[in-house]
C-alpha cells in the first residue's frame, strides 16, 4: 500500500469530527481535499471506511476498527517523536574527550571545571594520550571529539582552530641564552637539543622549523612525556624547544624560557569525525573548550612573554 501519514491523520480527524468540513477546518484543508484524501485511503485499503450522507459521516465497521487502532498508533508515534526530541536536546550523560599530555595538563583542567559548573549532569571524561592515539580514537568513534595539534590535510576529520601558541627555548639560568631577550633560530645551530619524540604532534613542527632555518640539530635525547623535558634541561643534558602550554616552569627550578625569533606557532584544533553529528552534551563541551581557549588567548595578550 502506498498510503501516507497525512492520509491517516486526515482519516482520524474526519472520524473524530464526523464531518468533512469540520475536519478540514481543524487540519487546515479544504473539504474537497479532505474528501479526496479519504477516498484515496479507501482505494489503498480496498474497503469502504465511511458512509457519507447529507447530514453526517458515519464509520463503517472496517472504519471503526481502523480508527481505533490508528488513534493508539499515532499517539504512540507522537510520544516516540517527542522522546527522540528530548534525547537530542539532553544536556546530560557522558562525553569522552581525547587530548595529548600538554593539552590535558594545561588547558583541559579549566575546561572540566567550567563544564562541571555549567553542566553538572554531564560527565566530562578525559582520555590523556599521545597525538596519534588521539586522532585514531576520534576516527574509531572511541571518543566524542578531541583536541589536537593541527594534523594537516585529513579528509576524515572536521577540525576547528581554537588556539595559536608559540614555541619557546627552555634553558638553564646559567646558559648563554639566558642573557638574551630573544633567541634567533640560527643560534640553535649545533646546540644539544632535548626534544619530545614523534608521538608528539609538536615534533614534526619543530623539525620543519629547524629545517626551514637550515639548522643542523644535535638531538641528544628524545623523550615521551613533556614533563621530562624540565629535569633533562635542568641537569644540563641540553636545551629544549617547547610549546607555550608546557608552561609554567616547575616551582623552584633553575630554568628560563626565551622567545624564538622569528615566531613559530602551533595550532590547536577541536576535531571530530566528518559528517557525524555531536550529541547536545558533546556540543556543549566542544563550546566550553573553545571558550576556555579564547580566555587563555585573551590572558596571554597581557603577558610580556607573548609580546613580540
């Protein structure tokens, strides 16, 4: 049968109003349109549903059975659609977010705190992993979204830039660089460098900057966790290049941070699977992360370390 939901609703309205004209007024159709709709439904079912007289409309036995069942089914359909709408707007449940270690340590705590205040019924669950794991977990649907360092041209992710931040040189207070306001990239020629390994999304950017400035790097240590950079540099093993989110320096350390010239920045991005809709709760937390990144950008505008 090729009937429509509209035909069923018209028939129920006629059955309840016992009049084509009154049914037309209720649903906003002409009397002839109502009559045509019912006739078409009768043609589809192969039975007469209504007896028409000059004074009233009377349901046949088949019409009575159909009307009784349809009323229940249409009521259930309306309830189902309303429930689906409420689920789609719910600001509750669990939202899983993936981010690399420096992002997790220095941006996500503020995001979780803001989320807990604004959306107490949403559980913000953080997956703290290296960049490549974060990207794969987004692709596999293991998390709702992630915060990543610009992954470049990827066709399967939808990304939104939220934060630009520079790289700095990390050195001992006794290092010759400590006396300079800014460090030219060329000054890194043949210096001993302690860098994060390639699990970090920052490492390819640092390598590209070194290559762009013709620096022949002496990488003496490659480490996995960004926090390890500080004791390595403090022990005199080498200097390091780190992103702004790796700051602040550990309390009591004998280390200094210096700007690089020219400035090289990395882009942090919110990322989700392409052509997949976020739940209302996930979208709310996506917005919280963006707002916290904007607040951090505004705060840095007044910090001398970020002034060029």
